[in-house]
């Protein structure tokens, strides 16, 4: 089962939106100038994850465009290996 990058990106956007709402709510409760330290850490981690996923997406696309036959053969071999493993269990 492959991970669809579009679904992953949509989930990340939804998580970012929910976190920003939580930060605004927490900021209103604790004063506008201070946010809870854990919320700031989580926001930074989500932003770094989004950047990393974006960079990885471009890198994978570049590798596939550089060697399309190798990428196709690798995907086929991986699919066959997973199929054999799942068939045996």
C-alpha cells in the first residue's frame, strides 16, 4: 500500500490549520504575547516536517525523471517482493 503524497500533504495542511487555531486559543487565554512552550515546539516541528516532505518530493521526482526505466524496474521488483511476502503469510 503506497502513501499518496497528496493525501499526506492534505493531512499536514489540516494539522497545521488545527494547530494554528489551538495556538490562537491558547494565546488568547494566556495573553497575546506568550504561547505555551510546547505549542511553539510542535509548530516548529510541523513546519520542518512540511519542508522536509516538500524537499523529498522534489528529490524523488528528479530521480525518477533521470532514470525512468530503473524506477519502473525497481517498483516492479519491490511489488513482486511484497506480493511474495504477503502471499506466504
